């Protein structure tokens, strides 16, 4: 199961030997197929022969964007999301998916501007004197 996801990430690295030198044939002289196919991104299978292009494919997928937003929410809020946070997550996703992904201010603005954001609970009376 997980090898269908993990293995393709290493296939395009076959073009490099153990010292990192580019090669187009393996040790036996056979041509190297350094292509990788990703079928878990939604929208059908996508094939690439470059790690840079693979990164573009992964980060442009809606699955990546949704996961990134969810993890950003958890990091900034200090808690896991709850059903009442759906509108906040949706606003963050829209900002991240359609805004400037190189500028996180829009993503954070969507988080802060959401009226139903519940901040991390502050524990009181737990300090020992």
C-alpha cells in the first residue's frame, strides 16, 4: 500500500550514482528509466522524470494544500481542529489555494479574521509558588 506512494519519489533519483554524479545508464549499461507516476494527487495519474517537477506536482495538488492548511492551523492554534473550525479551515484553504503561496500573511489573516476562532486555552492557577 504505502510503497505505491513512497517508491515513485525515489525513481527519478536513479539518474544519479552513489556519489551524486548524473548517469543515463546503470552499471550494466542499460538505459535508466527515471520516470515516476503519481496517482494519488487527484485528477488522474501524472508522470515526471524530474524531482523539481515532482515537487511542483505535489505542492500544486489540492490534497497538499488541504494538508498544509490543516497543519498550519494546528501549529498556530496549538490544538487540533474541531468541526466548528470548518469555516476557518475553508477560508484558509481558499486564501492558500488562490492567494500568493509565497506570502503567508493572507493565510494568517484568514485565520485571525475568522470570528469563531477559539484560541488555545490558558491554564490558570497551576503555577507553584
